[in-house]
């Protein structure tokens, strides 16, 4: 009866593994998965050559014409897959950062990881005139180095939420100044290329971006999901987590670097798309009404948000198609202001 009132379903696998599933969280996750897939199908069917959802599904299952096969598989499907993977990576990474910092503002784009990736990418563009692969590698290196620096500066007998956020905000300001400096050193061609990359967009994304990001997500997402329960314990503080048998340093030492790599890889694939990592975990928490990081629902929410935002950026502004990073920046900035006002009224800011 207690499990029923709490909507918790005990599950035991044949191998002896027992799980407790929050029914509401499972239903929310399934709904978000359906929304993400539906938004992806609608986005594939949008464009100068419109297709109905039935035609898109038929083409994906091998029943389309040669022209439809080319449009779907070669032109539009890679863009949607990159959007789904980038959104999922940002969503799950944002959940990890907010859980470890115990702060809703503990998001990669607020803490400077996106700016660090931008510095790495612009350095390659401005000083080495690197190609797309080199720019992506520079973004990954910049994000990883930024993450390591922020963790070292914020560490003092553990990661305290507001110290972590304040160090990250300071690092973001410094890195943004470095981005502006690099822009002054670029010629007109390099500056244009850098500006386009920094906006954050799914335009022109192909299979060359899908496969590396898919490989990273295939390794790191299951790794992070394995630490869902210890991360939930970390929300109660280090002392309580230690008392419950959680190896705090090990959990942080695995979950945080994995989240940094996810953010850096997603940024390398699509540019620094802002506020998806901030909003996805918060929206999921309000939908599931469940404590803890909600890692998998956050990933699904991030995927659904980014694909839906990309469709909106293409279709809602007439002939002026916006990069998806512009739309997420506008909407996410409004959400951030609302979140700050809420935290201030609660006395936490």
C-alpha cells in the first residue's frame, strides 16, 4: 500500500537485481521520448520539399522513392540525429552539474564550459585556419581544460554549490573576454566563420558529426546513468552521503569528467547552444516531482527541447530561418531571469 501511494513500483530481474521505479517518472520519460521522436519526424518532413510524417516513416523503413531517400537519409536525418544527441548530452550533463553543485544555476553554459569550448575552437580558426575536424577537436580540448581548471579552483574539501557556481561565472566572464580578443585578431573571413560557429546551429550537420558524437554518448551516457543513485545521495551533502556508504570522491571523479566530455563533444558538434543544459533538468524535476538528478528524463527532455526549438527556428519566422542557438538563448535567458527571481524569493540568492 505504501509503495502504491508513493507510486513506486518494485521490480526484480531474473538475475537477482532489484529496482524501485517511480511510476510518474517512468511515464514522463516515455512521454518525452515520444515527443522527441515525433518532433524529429516532423523536422525531417519540414523544408523546401515537405513530407508528411507517414512519408517520412515510410522512407526511413525503406519504402520511399529515390528522391525521398536522398532527402531524408542524406540531408535531413543527420541534422535531426545531431540535434537529438546534442540535446540529450546537454540535458544529462546539466543534471549532473546541478546535482553535484546542489544549485539550479550549476549549468555548463552558466559556468563557462561553453565559453571554454568556444575559446578552443576560435584558437584553431584564427591561428591555425583549421578545418571542421580540427575546430571540433579544439572545442573538445577547450571544454575539457576549462572544466579541469574550474574544478581545481572550486575544490576545497569538496565542491560547495555556490563556490562552484561563482568560480564558474568568473571563469565564463574571463573566457568571454578572451573570445572577444580572438575575434579582434581574426580577418573578415575567419571572423565570419567564428561568428557562425559561436551562434550554435544544426545547419549543414551531416554524418561526419553524427558518428563521433554517437560514439561518445554510447560510452558516457550509460556510465553516468550507472551513478544515478549515488548522485541522488550527494544532494543531501557529503557527510550524509558518506554515512550512507557513497564513495563521494569516486562518484565526482567519474560523473563530472564524463559530463564535461559530453558538453565538450556536443559543443564541438553543434556549437555552444545555450540554456538547454540549464532548463532541461529543472523542467523534468517539475514534471516528475521526484528528487534526485532524473538523469534519463533530463536527457530525453534536452533532446525534445532542442529538436522542437530547431523546428521552431526554421518555421515560425517566415523566410528568416534562425540558428537554433538564437532561439534557445532568447527563451533560456527568460527562464534564467525567472529562476533567479524564484531563488531570490526563496532566500537562496
